[in-house]
C-alpha cells in the first residue's frame, strides 16, 4: 500500500537563499534516487509559516520507505550538509483513506 511521507523543516532565516538552492537539488535528489520512490513535491513558506518548508514524497510501500530511511524510518532523513540549516523538523506518514479502508474489508 503506498505511503505518503510529509517532511517539514523550519530553517534559520539568515540562510534562506542557500537553503532553497540546496533543498531543491540535494534533498530532492536524495529522495528521487531511492528505489520505490513514486513522486515528490516541495513547498515553500507562506506568510503564516515564513521559515517553514515541506517535502511531500510518495512511496510504493513500507518496505521502500524503510529501504530509503532505514530502521528509524519514522525519523527525518537529513542529507549530509543540510543539517546546518535545520532549526527544527518533523516527519509524518499517511496512507490513502480509501486503500486503508479496503484493506480492512
């Protein structure tokens, strides 16, 4: 069953320009090179969350997500060199409502 991974990161506002250049290349590449990866969207801040970005990735199944993120798959994966931008980050996982309900029947 496909899994959606929502990664949110709050950055140091002083490093915004450099972060944006690297987030759209280094971080996205780390995800899209992984087996079992389906798609990714990156989101920029709004006026309500000025220093927070998000990456939403789709994965074929739990096994693909574990292969990408390791045994601690429920923790954020920060590519080398990107940790210096992070003030705080979170990761959440979701499954399709319809597919999850069908699996129960």
